[in-house]
C-alpha cells in the first residue's frame, strides 16, 4: 500500500508553550515529503523526530501569521548551508517571497538551490499542485488575514496485475489491462481486465484546515475527505472568543468532521491557556468518535 | 553583590544540531535582563530554562546572519500576544527593523508595545547604551557582513556605608561619604569617608565576540575585560576553513583571552561538524586555563 501519512511537528497556536511548538506537519506520500506550515523551531522538531529536512521538496504555507511560517527562513537557510542543490517548491501568500528575499539579501546569502515560488490567492479553491501521486487544492478559510488550507488527494491508481495470471499474457497488453480495459488477442480471444487485475487501494485524502472561523463556506471543498485536520483552538465555552479571533472550538471541529463525512478527525492548534489537552479531546470526541490529538511526534496513517 | 551573570541559550553556529541551538545569551545585570543575539528557537529555550521573556527590556543583535536573529520576530510576536505594553529597546543593524516591519505588516500586527530601535553601524567602537548599572559599547568585528560584538561594563559603584558606624551620622552627609568625600560637621569635626564606608565591588565587564576572523583590530576595545565570550567555531586544524569563513579557532580564542588579560574565557558558536565538544574545550584550555564551554543552560557569574 502506498505510504500516506502525516507527522505532527507542532500543535500550539500563536505562541510556543508547554513543549508545544507552533504549527507544522510533515506529509509523506509515496516517500515524497511535503511540509505543511512551518512555525518557529520546525527544523529543530524535524531533527528531534529523526525526520530529514533534506527530503522535503514541497512546502505549503497557509497564511502569514508567524506561528505558521517563522521557521521557514531558518529551515531554508540550513538546507542551503547543508549543501542542498535540488529545487524547493514553495506555495504560500505572495508576500512570503518578499519576506524571504529581504532576509537572504541582508545576510548576503545566494542560495545554492533554486526556490520555485507559487503565490497563492485566497479567493477561491484552486488546484495548485499535481504529480503522479496526488493533487493539492487550496481550501479558502475564513480568518483574520487571507488564509488557505490544503486538500491533499491521492490519485486514482491503476488496477494491479495478478502476477500468476499475467505471466501468460504478452507484456504489450499490461497497460490496457491495468487501465481496466478488456483486450482482444489476434486469435479473437478476449482477456478481461477483471480476470487479470485487482482494483488498487481507493485513493485517500487529507484536508488541512489551519486557522478559521467555523462557517459553511469551506465545507464543499473538503466534503467527503477521509482524514480531516482541523484547528480546535478553544473549548466551546469560549465560543465568543473563538468567533472574535476567527478560530474554531473543539465541538465545532467535530461538527465539521460530521458534516463532511470524514473518517477521522485530528485536532490541533491549541490555545496556550490549556496546559493539558484532555478536555479538548473529550469535547471533540463527544461530537465525533474517531478523534485524535494532533500533538508533536505523532504519526497518523491517512 | 550586584547580580551580573549570563545564561547561554544557544551555542551552535549556522544551523541547530545535536540539541545545540543557534546563538543567544541572556545577561542579567542587577535584575535587568539583556538579550544578546536571538537565533531561532530562543523563546523556546527561555521557557526551557524557566527564564521569563517578559523580563527582557533590551535586545542586542550582532549581525544579520540568521543564526543570530531568526528567533527575534517570534519572540517579539509572542510578547505582543502575551500582553506586553512596556517598550523594548533593540540595538542592531539598520536593516533589522525593515525585516521586522515587513513581517508585522503582512500579519496585520500592530504591536501593543513600542519598539525603540537603535541602528548600529559597524564602523568604529561606540557607546550605544548606558544606564545606572552599566554601559554597552560595540566591538567592531571582522566577519563576512557588518558585525559587532558588545562590551558590557558595569559602572563604578559608590562606596557602601558601614551600617553600625553610619547610624550616628546625620543622613544628610551620606551621599558625600559614599562618594568618597570627607565631611566637616558644623562643630569642626571631620568625618572621613574611609571610616564610614567601604569600597564597592570593582566593576566587572563582559565582552561578547560573536562571529569574527581572528585579527588584532578589535582587541583594543576589549582589552582588560574580565570575562570574554569568544566564538570558537573550529579546531585549529581547520584554520584555513576558519579564515575562509571569517571565523576563529579554539586555539585563537584562547590567544585573544591571553592578549587582553581576561580572567575567564567562554567559548561557543560550535560548528555542526563537532558532535561532542571536549576537543574544542581542551584545545582552548591548553592555551588559556580558565576556559568554559558556553553551552545551553549554563549560567556564568561574571
């Protein structure tokens, strides 16, 4: 089965506290590594959990509040100093590049590797990335400054050959059979795809909803996704505070998971007022059974 | 005795490795807190060692290589979010303010507290700060970009009253006696300062030399200082590499300590090639006996 997992590097909102670091997650899909947000100390967190920063080829930044990107300049600088030459693709708000460039300029740094920057506008959901494994779409969130989440969707995979049966078939027909097409041999015999192949694993999806007011606007984008990461900054008794700061409560995060029909809910981005997280967990789980705390060092199979 | 101590928050050069964080030190002089450099993760380091970021009122940044300032924007943001209202004085290269302001701008942050910014030019040693406890002078270092160290010098303190003797003297004369002046009473009696007071502790000094090629240009500025922090990025077998990158070897750091007549040498800013530091320590100590490793969490009385 193709690897599709996410490791949590930070779960704190706004400021680092109680050994909780600001937002960052490392997604591994088929041994390619995608970094999602990059709060201060992300490179230290990667080292702590024995994850190689050098393996990251794609970085997605949801918005320009510091707890989601202050670690990026340090990570990029360290990769440079450690000899990286392969390109880094970065997706984020337009001004992010300006912020990076001014810091490289004054440190007199010319990166040894190219940054390929893809500015994101938070106006409507868009396909922003695609490779042979997955697509990435933006999720337009409702926060105090332009903010997008990211929806990672695995691609539908071709059917897999049944080895024992396929070895009697000329290889020229494999591609068609794997695509689900039946094949007619020169002698008129029909090879039916379903006799020679099995369906691949169903493609899976992961939605990352970083910072947002709970509202209906972004639900259509993430409808039916398998695993939902959703911020749950506050308990529901602080609903007013959540609304005022454009954040979500644990109860609301569960509600989102229910509405979109998620299979699993990960909650994170916890306010510094909560020294322990058990109550946030229980509140979300009361609304959505398969809830997990997205805390530092945990890896979730997606 | 007036408190005068420094706590090391980071000892790594360039990139964080082996649980060594990039440069940062917290100086406490008479219960006022001065932060010297602020590499990524400094706010997390402060929390780790139970030091209150809120107590910092002065920040000194030596230069704009990221390992000396990437943690500043996060620290300042957290202080804002935690409700700081008192001013923060920041001393550093002119472009530092531009770098901070662009990040506050795009996060739509208007700080609740004022930043008072004092641009430093690395052209000649200058007095840049003075209060009742100490003065701070820049040390013009020789690095790849404009870089200054900082010399913290306690002020000469007034003599201290000997309590038992002073209680028979009208308080109106205390000030003069503490200043070392003899006093004539109306009846002609002479009160000699040395009979009623004792000398205060000698003022002490701390020189912070962050990143520099070993050369003679900055030695006059730090001549005679009590405790010298000096970078010792490499072992002396990598002298060529040290010269090329405008850094110092452990042996050279010891030489600086000897030339200026320091009482104690702290070495830090260790290259990521050294997993353990014992050999760097031994090399420096071979040249200067009273050497210590300036590693995370250690506090040195100055």
